């Protein structure tokens, strides 16, 4: 069983255990939390939980069980649309129920696995299981993703996303009617303090900015166009829930299950509608759009009934 004993540096004074392990040992936040919850983290001999805080100058003892890294498995996804394909990039229209890449605990189809099954070659930069992936969509979110096929495209696109040079437009149906009808939500997002798989607006979270505009109002919900300035995990879902207008069909963040059932939704009404960026090789500005999938269009039709 691997283990490490190391001093806690000044820069991590007051840091959460899971966040500190991610920085010090390269763990994912999820795996770091699992190690702590299993009793594998001690500071100066005292067992710590994932949300406990570290103190500079202390000694950290970490012990964990090795686990097999997730592998890319070629699983064909006929519903995965190829919107654009050239030597350097491929733009896909991801259906709900498909993850961006393999991860521990996920046994379903992935975008990289679907591309492998379709014979599409992708870049090998980054973690082996994330070949070519420069941004992600939640499993339950449909819409556009760009995947790098070459090393130069991977490097350029990673930089473009980091520097916020990519325009990402989503459409979402949320409960109720936001007031004002258009605005900006600027609130930091971090791990939920008591739920491993959720995120929340937290004082020590990462800078997160969401711009929204109401496109159409229904008696019980609103169709919004959303521009993301940042790209945090679950950002739209967290921000709209914090604004008291959760995405319809999203029980994890407080959606009304009776409304979801009436609309026939089994996932959040959230769709990556438009994606624009400078092509990583030609530098031409390119824009791609996606139509609503059947389940989201049906929900809209019922709302407008």
C-alpha cells in the first residue's frame, strides 16, 4: 500500500485536505476525498476528514490503495453527431448519457471511446484516458464539444480555453422567471461542504461568471441563453440553483420532480448550443451550432402547449 510522509508548506496553511492532496500528490479531488474518508490521512498523528484544514509546519501522513486507472473502451455511440472534422480537430454533438472521457466509477459510453470506435485518431497529450479532451460537458448535458486530434491543436485549444478566448453559449430551461430577466451571476464555485458529488457557491471557491438572458417565458419556467465567461464544473446548474431558478429536470440541484415528470425529462434541460473559437491551426474564427435533441424539444413543446 503506497504511503507518503511530508511537511505541510506555508502555502497550504488552512487548505482543505482534499484540495491539498490534489496539489501535493497529484490526486484528483474525488480520489483525495475518498482517501481521507477511508482514514488514510493523518496530521501529526491525528486522523483528518476531507474537509478538515491543514496547518503549516505540521507533518502529513497519507496512505492509500492503488487502483487501476480508467481505460478508453471503444463503444460506438450512433447518436453522437460529427459536426466538423479535419486533420486537427473534430467537433461533436454529444447526446445525454455520454461522458466526455473515462473516469473511475463510470462504466458507460464516452466521447473519446465513441471516436475510437469510429476510427477517429485523437491527440495523446494529457492523461491517457482524456486523449484530446480540452473541455467537458456533464454526462446529463447534451451539445457541442471540440476534441483535438493533433498535439499542436491540443496545446492551442487548451490555452484558448484557459485564457477565456472560446465563446460558449448554452440554452437552459429553468424554473420560474429570473429577476432581472437578463443579468450576470458572479459568484465563486467550490466543492459542496457536505456532498462529495455536488458543487456550491462558496467563499473560497474559484472565480465563476455566468451571463444569462431570457429568450422565452412560460407559466412555470423560462428558456435562457447563457454565455459562460468561466468553465467550472456544474457552473450553470450551481449558479441558477443559487439564484433560486434551478435547471428543470435537475434534482441534484433542487428541481421540482413533478414538473420534470410532466415534461418527460430524466435529466437537466441544458444544452451546449453554440461553440466559437479561433481554429488552432488556421486561426480562422469558426462557429458551430447544435439543434435541441428530441427530449428537450418535447419539454419545450409541452411548456408552450
